[in-house]
C-alpha cells in the first residue's frame, strides 16, 4: 500500500528534511517513528528537500508498506511517537505509483518579514526582521519574476540539477498579523531559490537593486553581490499540490 | 536616573518573569546583563510577573542607576548581551518616582487559539490547539466578564493578594492569520486570571458552561471543574500603559 503523509514541522532544530550525516533531519525522525510503528525499515520520499531551519505547514511524503495499518490511522499513531516540533497533519492511501516528489505539480512557499528596529523574540522564530519594506517596489519585482524563466542565478552553487528552468505561477505580498508575507507558487524550486528570490526582493525594496536590473540579472545569469540568500527561518513550505 | 525598558520575550524556556530558585527567569537574565553593562548590582521592577512559559511583546520594567549611559542607549547595549529569546524593544528615561509596577494603569494580554485536529508545530509555540471555536458564544461571555468584578474565582490559590476586584475595560475576539486571538485590557490581573478566563471562554465555546452560568460563577466565587487554567504558551503580554 502507498501512503501519503501531510506533515508540519518547526525546522529550527533540524538539519533540514533529507537524511544526512551532519545532524538530525525531519525525514530521519519520521522514518524512525515509522520503523517503531510498523517494524519495517521504511524510506519515505518527501515532495522536496527543505534546508536546515526551514519550516513546513504542508510538506508531503510518501512510502510503501506491507503493514496492515489503516491508511488514515498513521497520523495519530505516528504523532504519539513524534516530537512536538514534527507532526503528521493527515494520512491517506495514495494510488499505486504515487510518489510525493515526482507526482508533485505545484508548491507554495511563504516567506515572512517584519519591520522593527529590534529583533522581536515573539516574531523571530518564523520570520526575519527588516528595517523597512517598500510594498510597491516588491510588487513591481513580482512582474519580472512571474512566468517561465531559467532561475539558475537564484540557486545555490553545488546543486547537481541540470535543468534550471522553472515556472512561477503566482507571487503575492500580504500584510498579515504584523508580518509581510510573500507567497510564491511554482512548478518546482531550485536549491535555495526562494531564499535568493527574497534576497532580490529585499534588495529591490531597499533601493539597492532596480526592478529593471532584475531582468538583466535573470537574463545574464550573473548574481550581483547585493542579492544574498535570506535566512532559512523566514521560509515555510505551505502546501504541495498533486493532480487529482 | 530612572530608566524604563520595554521588553519582548519568547517565554518558552523560562521559569517566568520573577527571580526564583527553580529555574532561570527573564528578570534574572536582564539583571545579569545590566550588571555586566553598568558594573552595578541592579534590581529591576517589572509591570507584573508573567508565569513560566508566558510570552511578552511589550513587558515594561524600570530601575534606578548612577551609570552615565544615555537612557536610549540601553536597548542596543543590552541586546548585545541578551539571548535571542529576550530583547529590549526600547529604553528611555522616566520621571523620578516612576515604577513599572505601581505606575501601570492598564495592561493588555492576547491569548491565541487555533482550530486543528492535530497540534501544528508552526503554530503551537505561541498558541493552543482546540477542536472548534464558537465565536458567538465567546462574544456573549465577554459581556459577562467586562467591567468591575471580584475576579477571585479566576485566580490561582496560593496568591497573597487581598483585594481581588479588578476592572476589565475591553475584550475582543479577532480571527487573524489562522488564529483566534482574544484580547483583554484591564487595570490589573490576578495570578493566572487571563488563563482561567480563557478556560471559562473555551468551556462556554464547547457548550460545557452556559453564558448565564458564568454570572453565577463570578457571583458565587466557586469555580466549577470545567473551568481550568489554559496553558501558558498561548498567552502574550502585549502592552502596558502608563499615565502620560
């Protein structure tokens, strides 16, 4: 049976999603819980890796099992074994061949900023402090970034991905609860792509990069020094969509 | 010189505001930083104690010092010495005789709930999960609680306070960013009073306590078992007001 899990985590204390040697990862913690629950050694596939410190409201993972546990019972059973900062929001049976990574059609990330002279501990766990925000300039920059582009310039070096063309379907900026939240929906994202896009948007907002220059940056594939990857803690994987 | 500090903290890892033997407190951490900064042994006075695990966006504290540091420089200087989960939002000189506790006129607390079948790690640090919310019933209950009452029934036993009459100036329920936030402004609050009020409101919302019965509870001073103190983590001291 193929099981689909929807997962929420506070990534603060994890070395990202994917199993690795340097530090505990979210995938590893869930696989350990699944092993305790089923007795099987199960490898789960996430919709994608999230970096160290990145959070998730709706990460999706899939796995195959011979266990005789009803699909919708995994959420509750696993939550009893998982730590407070990783929880299974829901579990269900997926069609044969479903793969959380390869079947994914669209992903939506949210990135939160807040304006303050001082880092505010009640806001700073899931967001990043900035001195100011120019909403109009950020919205102008969206028009450059939306659509199908080679986003190589917005990916970290060291990635093995060959095809760096991705499509951004929508971008929005909303003021909510004292935060500015940028939401971006696309068919896929390169390593650190959203964090570099946020670096570009904050550079535009700060007047360090003109909106027109963003076009040149995308076209030339050369990233100016003013565009840096913004911190992981402001980023949350909100949802992953699959074909019905 | 009398200095007034406005302070924000994530209370998760502290045994509350006030210095005590069992565990590290926010007051203690700030006093240690002040000692390093000024060389003086300084005792600060908070506007009130917050319990273990309660957060603050705008706690206020005051102290007297002979140090020759400009009043508005304390915020930045202390923030360099403080941990990430305690920050000074601002510092200024206060009038002689100003005392953060005794000069306080009004305090506003916020308490956050969210509706979900499962605890969500990205929401659960500053809020509490509930199965459902009946907004209409909660708003009806506000009309019982607003005003001047003996709130003894909504305070924890063991408090040494004699006068248990307090005035609640306003209460509101707002849906914001996926949370339900109850805000309550009053001239002062008894030990655990907001958490017991939240216990009463959630009991009313769940249909375990009728709004009419809240009147009886307040009048009789007998707290039924359905009213429990809600968890500290959902509570944030938002602001403290002083006479201009």
